[in-house]
């Protein structure tokens, strides 16, 4: 026996709910896939920004004395 009832015996409200759930799960999986792909780049950019600000602050203090 299938996990959900047969499609032709379901009410319109049940069909609509199943369609919304499937679309929500697909959107969630797509967003997780995109975040996993972009997360290393975001971490790398953040580390680069911190290094840049740290280096410019260090050099500014050397030249200001």
C-alpha cells in the first residue's frame, strides 16, 4: 500500500496541501544546496575582510607615530 492515498480518491483540499508541501520541500532543498555552495566563499570573504582591516589598522598605527 502506498504511503499517501491514491491521487484520484483524494479531495481537492488534500491535493492542494500535498502540492504545497512538495513545493516547500523542493524550495528548502534548493536553498540548502545554494547555501552549501556559497558558504565557503562567504567565510573566505569574511576572513579576507578581517585580515584587510587588521593590516590597514596596523599600518596606519605605524605611520601615524
